[in-house]
């Protein structure tokens, strides 16, 4: 079973899953990780490959430093890695991103039986890229998968959707987005990471390799734009109290009394 | 009656599955009414299924001007590609300027595929929607950059301007039994998706965690450090006769069940007292607690954004304070 | 181009006619002295029972039955009005059903379905079965915005 996994390098939200301390080879000052749910997708792909045979190709679109994410994936066991990068690609919304990723997947030979990615990323969180890739590649999609079983020429998958536990049959090729529950993520073998960084080759594709035009990608290929950014304004002007734990506890108790959750004397109202 | 012009208004996708918990369509209709009034246009709701009479009537009662209805056995279960095959031609034919859907599980997998088919822009999980009456641009506010900032997004050149919104962001209008609306039954060419088959669908067993009804909610964040520390919140909540909620990283770490998640992709609560412990205050979390009457926040970092929305902020270590709070409360019973 | 058919939908009660919702409809003229008519009246909020008025005739134009607001007003052909949970059924003298009216209740509204096969005085089928309810043929007002006004 040939599987393509789309991953994204995202700013690090400290996670108990990955111990960044051991990644001393990562050179950049800005901490970046593989989007946690993409890591789950990668693990699932590797498990499927180990059981069914075939190949796992990891693809990412991003700035050159995204190569680190691909090397991690290779160290974890991916067979091939492709970096989609180039100045034209930046500023992309999900419409443009899915277009580039779909173009890359289309170029894979053989065309994958299965395309996997995490349901959403920790930075932009839209959950759009999976479905939008599936649309462009004309693949059936199931989002939020937490169980995968391989049958003769289709998959049986399970997921939670709006309060229903659904069991579905999907014919291949297909695209699935996966959730945390799909599998527990294996730990990265330290030694393999060193090898991944020094020896394995990452394929790099740009605009020309994908046979795309500038106006189809990046900011120009996007339908949405960020008009402005703002920090959420202060909504309440409350008291900010510092001090010894006892002082803090006293303030808390006093607030409970103010709200009549506690009586001024003993017990509750 | 200029129907073709009316249909260019604000569309709302009617998501009625799990109806008694899910009021998001009605909430969006209220917001659509607001946007349509400012744009001097109409609110249109889509009702698709094998029997949609009840929903058509409900949507009209909540302020919809026109219902676009389609009944077909293949529309009985929510299926992304099947629904795209019906809705995309309608959008292309009638050309709405704005199209909204609830960020339900279905909405979050249907709307992106539809937006891609229509080659237009879509923003996800908006916490606010406004319209610029001069340009007709929909200003779509979403949390960005991991939730620390708010991003205002626009779709300048592509139409419709699509957005999903999480349940609880907007408020529905009261049901109006006197309302009468138009209902259109457009031609439908259903192309059922044969590559995905729903084999079984079982209602999820949810434990009765009535977070939305609790007078006091105690929320634990990542700063608590461990599952054991998080679990000590239950005693605090019990002493306050409240319930326990959690932020995304806590759920992600598996310290407690998903039903306790608060925020953009979780529940919205408006208790009398909300105590936030060990959470920094990312926008994705705080949108779920904005309506609380009183917010008390405990965090080690005086710069934590949560203090911008607390009525009382206590700068201290959650793990040191928790046992002291519990002890102090035990003494008062 | 996507074509469409159009109707009206009331928030609190509708009939299902021609596979479409409508607050009320009328075939023929309820204020006439003879001849077929069928009125499914528009309801006001608070009313949850449909109001059916009709004059059923044979091919010669003789009146078989007159219903006024669900009640039998004239009954030359010996029909019976059978009460049903949330509806009623009119049976002819040989106990064959002529007309059945049943209302479904939703949490915030009601929907009425009708079963009937009714001819006018020319022998033309004016109301016949379609799906779960009826279709109307010939001249009719398929949307009543307000309750029908009877002459005295």
C-alpha cells in the first residue's frame, strides 16, 4: 500500500509527546515541530506500510527550514520525502496550499493508494487542507478518523461525527484526515535522526517542477487575505494580586463571599 | 418579486443533525439577518434531506426570508460529496454573496470541499462576523497564530464569501410562530457518492457532564503540569458545587475527556463563577468563557492574557495554591 | 440555469400539497351554492388543528357531502366522520374512505397530510394522491396567506 502523508511544520506548542531537548541537531532558534496530528498520520502510515508493504512518501510545503520536519519523518521511517518550496508559495491560504500539495501528489509515481494528514494544525487550525486536497484530487474523503482496518480493496474506518460514532467503508484511493486517537506516537530513535540529517536525500520541488503558474500559488493564488491582526483587547479590568499563597487564598475566599457562594461566617448560603 | 436578486443575499446551510444539542443553524440565521439587513438583502437557508418540512418551518420562524429545499432519499445521511453535488450548482446558479455554515463535524468537512469546488475563500471557526456596507466585504474574525491573536480575514475577489462558525458564538432570535416565508424547490441533480458507504451510525454515549448548566465552572489548563494535578480540580469543583472544564492542551494530553473542553472547538459556558487555573488564556479557549458573570484566574505569569479578562487575577503557582484553596474551603463547610 | 418551483411556508402550520408546503389552499369556490370545492384553511398561531371545508359531488353535480370546518354540514349520501388521533376520516355509506386528514406535530410546528381522490361535477379528478399527501389538478389557489372569508 503506497501512502502519501502531508505534514506541516508548525511553531512549537510544548507537548509531552516530544522531548525537544534531545534534538540537539536542530539548529534554528525558533522551535518548530511537525504538527502533532500529522505525526499521528505519519505513524499510522508507517504501521500500515509495515503490515501491507509499499512505500511511505512524506510531503510538505513550506520555507526551506521545513526540511527539518521531513528529516524527522525520514528518521521515523518514511521512505521518501519531498519539500515543496519557493518564494512564490508563501502567503498561501488553504485554497492555494491544497492546490500545491495536490499538484505534488499527482506527480507521485505510483499514485498513492492512500493520502493521510492530520485533521488540523495547531497554528491555523482550519481543518481545510485535507478536504480541499481530496476535492482537487477527486478522492473520497473521511475526516476525523480514529480507526483504520484494511480489507481486500477498501478500508473500514471509524470516526466521531456530531455525536455519532460512524463506521464507514472507503474505496481506494482515498484521503483520510486523522485524530489523536488513531494511534499512540512512537518515540523518535535518536541515532536514526543523526543519519537522517547527514545522509538521506530530500527531493525538492518548486513552481516549475509542479508545472504551476505563479498566480495559482501563494498569496496570489489565495482567495482569502489577512486584513489585520490584533491582540484580543482586555475585556475586564479586574484586580491583579500578587503575594504569598495565603494572601492569594484570602482574596479568593473573599471573592466567594462577595458572590454569596460562601457565607460571611461559616458554611454556605 | 425579484427572486434572482433576493437569492444573491446571505445563505445559511441548514445543519439540523443532532438538533436538540445543535442550535448553530438558528444562531447563524440570527447573524445572517443582521448582516442581510445591513446589506439590504435577504436571508436564505438551505434545507436538504429526505424530509425537510420541519426544518423549513423552523428556519422561517427564526428569521429566514427564503428556504431552498431539496428532498431526496440520497440526502438522508450527511455525505460530503453528495451534498456538494447538490449545493455547488445552486451556488453557481444563484450567486449568493455570503454563505455561512456551523462548524459542526459535518460543516468542517463539507464546507472546505465545497469552497474548493467553487474556488472561493473560506475562513474557519469565526468568532465574529461583520460586514463593510460600502464594499460588501465580510470581515471574518478568527483566532490566528495558535490563538494568541485575532486575525480579521477578507475574501476580496472571490464569491461567495464563506465562513464557518462554532456553536455558541452567536445568539439565536426567539421563535416567531407568526412568520411566513417563501420556499423554493430548485431542480436537483443528486450525484450520490458511491466510494464512501456509511455502514453503521450509533449515537455516542456521552456522560452527563452538564457543563453549560453548572453555576460554577473550574477550568484547568496546561500549567497544572500533570493529570494528577488536574484531577485535584474535581475536589475544588465539588466544594464549590460546580463542574470541571479543560483547555485544548489538557484534552490533547489525555488528562480528561473531550466533553470537558471549553472554547472555540468545545463548549461555551456562562456560569456565575468561572475559575481558570493554569491556563494562559489563548483566544481559542477564552471565547468559550466570555459570558461568565465573574472570572477568577490563577496563573504564574503576570503577563498571561487570561488576566485581561479576569475580574480577579491571582499571580501564583497553581500547584501550590490548589491544596491551600481546597483546605480553606473544607474548613468553611 | 437552475429552475425552481415556489411556495410559501408558515412557521406554525402547513399542508403538504404537490410535494410542497403551503399555509393553505383552495380548489373551487367555497362561497358557491353547488359544485365541488375544497378548502384547507390557513391557521392562526395557536391553532394546531387544520380546518377543512369541502363539498363533495358526483359526476351529475349532486352533493354527496358538505364539510364546514371539519364538521359535516350536509350529508345526503350517508357518510360518516371517523375521528382519528390528530385527524379524521370521512367514510362513504359502504365504509370506503373518501378523505383522510392527519396532522404531524413537531416541537414548534405542525404539518398536515391529506389522503383523498376527489372529482368535480364534470367528472375531472381535482385532488389525487401524490407521495405522502395529495396533488391538486385544475384551477386552484395553492397559497392562502390568510384564513378564507366565507359569506355569512
